[in-house]
């Protein structure tokens, strides 16, 4: 009886091990070693069968019956190395799989290139002879692809950082320097090591400190401070006039953590403006040979002079612009802002800068930055305005790309976690002030990992993008959909008239997923679980609201998935 019980327990343990191995997403192989040279498959788990096609019919067969020559050579080399060193070894390889399309395979019908990390462990008997090898192979294709993409982006950003003529630097929440590019060192004379080792160093003149405090306050509130003219001081004490732009930087929780500044040196331009005030003839000589776009208008904005550079840069004959409004061919949305700038120059009798869009002769939309400087007559009135502009289209594209990387998910194009948290904090504050109601829906795809593992990450990525589109189609224009990470998304619905409004959206989302997904040779259905939390109660913080939505999502999954669940207070106890 004891012997039978022992045998029964042994069989149960063996079945348990087999179940564990077959539940693993990693590929597991047990290989028999004959004379230290001949290797034969003794066992392969379900993942190996799905992805490579090795099943029970392969047991007892040599490796060369399944592996292509180049892969066989590498695997054999590593197996022998593990036996010789008597320790586990780990290595990476790039492979095309499945290897043997003639055998039964439950997964992909066509070869796919992937990266794999293999760990080979030799097993020895009491005489020290290696009898078996345990090989565990992990698919690291997604990791490698992300590493390669990150490397490409990093190299691109490094080229921009190191070779742009504009000054770029970053600072932390204490306004201390974090990093500066070579153009910064060249313009201001401070070395990166000096700035990082001495937080007391400042390039802001004492009289301009209040202006900087205002900029920092704007950044803390999530604003982007567009190009404006400021003074900065170099290491040698020289005052440098720059065109400055600031953008906020957030940490992973959406909290303000500093900023990035971009400076364009306009010192020489300011010197030119000073000379222009002394002599109109000298101004004309300079502008005839300047690559900048120069216009002179009267106090109402009517053009009385246009530099020749308009023909070479914009394809517009200077004579065709005379006696016309400077607002002609300007982008409609920027016309009012530019007109306001003209009036501001006339009223303040001080230079003003502005970024705006206009058309060139081909009808292409381009970005320009201009500084308008008033010319004062003997009656202390603005008689003329000199506008000196420079094309900044590429810089605006670069700024937009930075904003996209910082605030949007690279795969779906939807707002990312940082942007959503920042918006949610503001919505909590606004709802308290206006006594309004809003909701948060946290949702994900049921069994997404299984789809990713069996159909591949490419299908998984396409599914995530399609899922985001279907959810977006179920929402209102005022709603915000963001991706938190993986297959987890979140929706903010402000200004609700009642809870039924959010419930209707949740039902539409669940219904939208009833339509089949069709990607290449795959045809399948998915479902989604949704957790909903409402605001008020007004005592809630944004963290508490997110926790409630997460608990409700967990409850929806626990009740069988493919449904939504509204948060209830009793869920906290569970």
C-alpha cells in the first residue's frame, strides 16, 4: 500500500511538472546527450510545439532533423560549451521560425525573423557524465526591436543636440542646469562641468529675474512659452540678446519636473536695429544683402519696402508687395494676432516679436519668426515699423516632434499616461470649483497576452491601434482617451449630466467589439472589461479616483469579463 501511494504521488508530481512546463510562454527543451556529441530531443513543451513545430513525434530524433544548418551549428557549439564548462550558459541568436514547415504547427504559417535568448543547463549523473541538457528559450524580439528603435531615436536626437546652431539646455524643478548642448558652451562660455558642479551659476541678469520667475510659473501650469526676446549674460559679462522658447518636462506621474529651453542668438539683429534708427540709408544697404526677410511698413502695416530676399526665399517679387497690407497671404488664424502686434508696437513704441504662418509663391505654408521694431519721428510718434523675419519651419517641426514624444503614445498616437494625469488633476480642481460631474473609465482587452503570445507582437500592435480607434468612435468630442501602457486604456468624460451618459458609452464600447477582427490570415473576436469611477464625491483626489476605477475593473474581470462595473465602496474591503 505504501509503495502504491508513493508511486501515485510520484506520478502526480510528474504531471504537475509537465503542466507547469506546458503553461510557460518560454520554449523548454530536454535534450538527451549521447557520448557528448549526439543530441536528441527527449521533451519539448507546448510553447515549443506551437512556435517551432516540435511535438511528441520528434522525441528521440536528432537535432539535425529539425534545425537548419546554421542554427544547428550554433546550438551544437553552445551545448558542447555548457558540457565542457559544467555551468549554465546564456546566449542570444537571431532566427527565422518556424524551422520545419513540413511538420504540424499550430501557429504561424510563414517564416518570421525573431530574436531569442537561450539558457542551456547541463545535467550530470553520479559519475560526472553529462546525460541531459535543459534548454529554455525566450522570445526577446519585442525587446530587441524597442532597443533598436530607441537607439535610432537617441542617435537622431543626439545629432540634433550636438549640431544645431541654436542653444538648447534642460533644467530641473529647482531651475538648476541638468544638461547643455555644445552651442550653449560656445555662446555663453560656460562648460557643462562648471554648470553642473556649481548650481549658483546663472545666465539671467539680476534685473530680469522676475521675468524668469513668471516663465517658471507658466511652465508649472503646463504652458509652453513661445519665442520671446530676452537678455542673457555670458561668462565674460557680455549681454546677449536671445529669442527664447520654453517647454515643461513632466515625470512619470505627470508632475512638473523642470523644462527645456531653446535660444536663438539675435544680438547681431538687435545691433542692426540700433543702426537702422540712426540711418535709413544704412538700413537699406544692409537689407539689400541680408538673407533675412525685411519689410518696412507705415504705422498701419502698409508695406513701403520689401527686401530682395523675398524673391529667393519665398519666390515673391518685392515690388508686388508694395502699398499692400503686410497681412496679405498670411495664414487666416494668425492674421488677428499679427494685427494686434502692430498695434502693440505703435502703442508701446517698443520692439515686439511674433511667430506666424504665411504662404510662399508655391502655396506652401511656412513658419516665420519676425521682430518688429518701431522707428520714432521727431514728434515722438511711430512713423515706420521694420520687420525682420527668418524662416523657422524646420524648428517648428522639431518642437512639434518633441511635444509628440513627450505627451503622446508612440503606437496609437493617443495621449500618454503623463498627459492624462496632468489633465485629470486639472479636471478634479475644475469640477470642485464648478460643482460639475465627470467620470473615469479604465478598460483593457481581455486575454490580450494570449493573443500577443500566439499570433505575434505585430498582430498585437495592430489590435491595440484598432481597439483605440473603436473606443474613440464610441466617445464624444469632449472626452479624452489615453493609453496607460500595454493594453490598458483610460477615458475621461467631463461635464456629465448624469451617470447614464457614461454607462451608455461603456455599453457602446463593449458592443463595438462584437465585430470580428481580421488581420492577415487571422479572424477572431475580443472582449473588453471596464471599470468606472465617478466624481463627485468632491473629497476624492485624482489618485483615489484612479484607484477606484482600477478596483472596479478588477471586479469586472472577476465577474467573467466582457462587461463594465461601477465602483462601489465595499470593493475597498476586497
